[in-house]
């Protein structure tokens, strides 16, 4: 067998393995979404605004891990503790968390199909400027010494 044929077979085998790993990763993310996130978001849409704020604060440790990356050194807990004493940080965290949840809800056809037009408009408005809200929250965390500059 010629060298180019061997290389082609090798490339095809590596590509097949890569596609399999990517498919498995997508399957795991989809499973996490359907088992954990989607049911939480259905409950979130049924909460009052005050209950949603409490939900955001209760999930802040998990949500801040999205910003800071792995929570090796307990940054999530530190953010939650700082939010208890710093009202500006707390408000920025709630606004950002609401935007994250609203973005998940509005981008999911199954979840958004269950909403009234008024709810859809509310979540669309809350999801606007998610990047700006995230940046503001990160800046507030930097001011509090919770993120590196």
C-alpha cells in the first residue's frame, strides 16, 4: 500500500475518533440541559420577580463560575459573601443573573412557546446587553477584589 493511502486512512481514523468525542460532548451537554437547566428555567418563569431575585442569589456561586472559570479557590463563595455586604455588587449580580436566565429562556423554543407575549417581551428586554451586564458585574467583582485585573 502506498504512503498516501496509509496517511489518508490514518487521517480518516483520527477524524472519526474526533467526531465521536465531539458527539459525546454534545450529548453530555444536552443531557445536563434537559435534566437540570430546562426544569429550573420552567420554574423560574413561574416565579415572581422577588422569587427570581432570590433564585439568582441562591445560584450565584454556580453562575459566577461561568465568569471566573473553574472554582478551585472558592471564588463563587467569596462572591456570594461579598454580595451580602455590598449592595452594588449584589444588584449588578442580580441584573446579570436575570439576563443569563432570560437569555436561556428566550433562546429555547420549548420554553419560550409556553410564555405569554408580555413575558416574552420581558425576557427579551432582560436578555438585551448581556455582554454589557456581564462586563459591569465583572468590573464590580474586580473592585471588590474578587477577580484579577
